[in-house]
């Protein structure tokens, strides 16, 4: 039997099977109004969006510059590898 990954107080691994916290069967097959479900989803999205800490203008400029520099460096790296590879192919095939 494989350990479930849970540790006992003494630091020993347990070999008991992990069980579900709830033993009562869940109701399966009940459907709610789809419009209610959509409204609940939108309420949840709005609730989560209120929790977001939006970046300031200065932070956005900094993040944008970091992304732009990374993009330029990555493009230069790929172009360099492409150039060196093309030189190797030309040397191998004598073009």
C-alpha cells in the first residue's frame, strides 16, 4: 500500500487511505436556472475584481519597459542563433 503523503505527529508516514471529509452523498443531477448561474458568476467576478491591487502609471511604464527589453534580448538571441546556424549549414553543404 502506498503512503498518502500525510505525516503523523512522530514524523512517520501513514499508510491509511485518504478519505473524503464528508461522508454524506452529494446530490447529483440538480440543475439551477442558467441565468441565475450566470448572474452568480458575474457577481463573483466583480467581487474578485474589487480585490485586485491595480498597478500605478509608473509601475505600468516600468513593467512595459522590462517586457520590451526582454523581447529585444530574446529576439537578438534567436537572430544570433539563426545566423550562426545558417553559417554552419553553409559550411557543411558548401553553399
